[in-house]
């Protein structure tokens, strides 16, 4: 009976890990999709991210019973493709904000 309980406990832990990996993947995909407009990503970069997110979410819906490592692998693929694009967009956004602040400081005659 103790062995059986240990077996079920291990299965529960594996299922929790799998659900967590699936939710992290889904959360990342949706956040990435939403960031396209927030970061003003346009053109080919926007299409790359939108298509990658669609593909990822399609994979997710077709692989609800995948192993934890598969969810992690798919999320990492999405990150590898999209993180450089979103990082550049964030940098442009920060630089633009910095230029605005620099201009405001230089026009201030305090």
C-alpha cells in the first residue's frame, strides 16, 4: 500500500510539472503576442512573431498530453526566434524615451 501511494505521489508530481510547463509555454506565447502592439513591432518582424505564436498555440492545442520536456522545447524554440526581435524593439523604445528625456532636460533652463 505504501508503494502504491508513492507511485501515485510520483505521478502527481510529474503531472504538476507537466501542467506548469504547459502553462508557462502558453503564458509566454500570449504575452509575446500582446507585446507586438505594445512594443510597436511592425513589418516582417511583426509577421515573424505573429506566425510563430500562431504555430506555437496550434502545437499546444494539438499536444495537450505532451511530456514536460516537449513543452519546454517548444517554448525555447519560440524564445530563440522571438526574443531578439522583442529585445531590439524594447531597446528602440527605451532609446526613444531617453531622447525625449534628454530633450526635455536640455530645454530646461533651471
